[in-house]
C-alpha cells in the first residue's frame, strides 16, 4: 500500500510498504477520505510536538516516523482476533481517534479525552489516515449511518471539537455568539452555534470568500479580523451591550483579548484553539464583568456517535468545509 510518512520537520515521504495485519482487538480499515488537521500542519511545518521522537509514547509505545492522519473514514477490510461480531468486512466506519488507558483517575471518571496517557491515532501510532489502510482499535470505530458520505464522516472529529465548544460555552436558543477566525474550526463553530439555536452568530475573519461562505452558512454579520477593531465593531452591532458567548478559534493573543472585551456582563468566553505562544487575558475585565471562561481539549469521546446523528439528520452540513479532494 501507499503511505505518506512523517519523518521530521518538513520531511514527509510517499512510500510503498506491506499492508499491516490487525492484532488482537484491532481492525484494518481501508481509508476512503482523510482530513488534514491544523495539528498535522503544525507537526510538518514546525516539527514534533505531539509525535514522540525521543521516548516511546506511554500508552502505545510508538516513537519516530509516523503515518499521520486522525480525521478519516473508510471501510472495514479485516478484523483481528478478539474483535466482537459487531464488525465485519465491508462495514462503513470512521475513527474516533483519541486513545486512552481506561485505568487512570480521569478514565474512571469517563473523561477519556483527559486520560493521563492520552494518545491519538496518526500521531502516536505507526499507522494513520494518510495511508491506504490503517489499523484501528475496535473501541475507536464509529458506524456510518446510511446516507452519510465518506467526506462527511471524515469531518466528524473536527465537528465534534466545535460542538464541544458550543456545549462548553452553554450556548442556548436565542443567544448571540461571536466566533473569531476563518479556519475550519471557526466555520464549524459557526454551523454548530446555528444548529444549537443561536439567534445571531457573528464571525470575525479575513477574506471576501470566507465572508461569503459564512453568510451562506448562517452568519448574521461579518467583522473584519484586525487587531484592535473587533470589540468596537461588536459594540456597534449590539448597541453597546455585547454578546452572550465569544469563541476564539485563532489562538492569537490580540484577537483573544478583543473577543473577551466583546462579551456582555456575565458572558461566557470559550478558548477553542491552543495559543502558539503563552497568552494572557485582562483579569480586570474578567473580574469586573463577572465573566465565565472555559477551554476545551478535543471533545468528549462519547459525544461522537450522537454528533454523527446530527450529520445524518442534515442539521449541520459539515461537508461544506471540504475545499478540495
């Protein structure tokens, strides 16, 4: 099979290798679609961050060259020993890519995405979605309902992150929401806020093409993503009141500060993207306006099946964020 394997910073190689054989509790999946995540780009451009290069990963034992890709869908090719009869060759599936130990205190609380030995398929395993076939533990499989396409299913993991941001932000029907950023996470947060019943969703991003798409997908108003201007635009659009919820998908400290200032009193701030460098927020605004702040790491793993049902229902047209195949 063909694979695209990461060896280090700006070093990825297209190779031909033997198709792997699934071990106990594992399934071999023929990959049909794999999304490129911002994490994949970061590992390529900036070098190893989540990929282990010096010491083996504490859960998987993997280290070094890796076939990346953790947002993927495909078809079951073969099941290994010990896999339940629930899965058979030909089943259409996608991957819940987070790996967990099941024994640490967070796993025992059901917070598998916060596992003390947390890992990700395609970052901490030899095989990922950037190969024609991928090894997937049985517990990571999600069945695709009839009518859901491989492209939609490959977008389930980033959609689940966006929906987790909406849930962490406690967005309710009738709320006003500001989303900052023009990347896929921001667009998925926009769609998710609309699906959750937000009355008005404002998107701050750059580029006329993104503006046009965001309006098509439910944005009430577009703001120019320029340092020092978002809060002023937001105050003007809301009559000086501010929004109920602000979700930052940029990780840029100046934009994060603008998003925070755009909130009404007792508003909710959600950090949806990791800042590239250390960032600080004005504590005085946070305290004097009685704000709530929350972050998120990936998503609750048990949310992904119900998120798939949202896709199947047509409530969130996740396939629209696919720009090229």
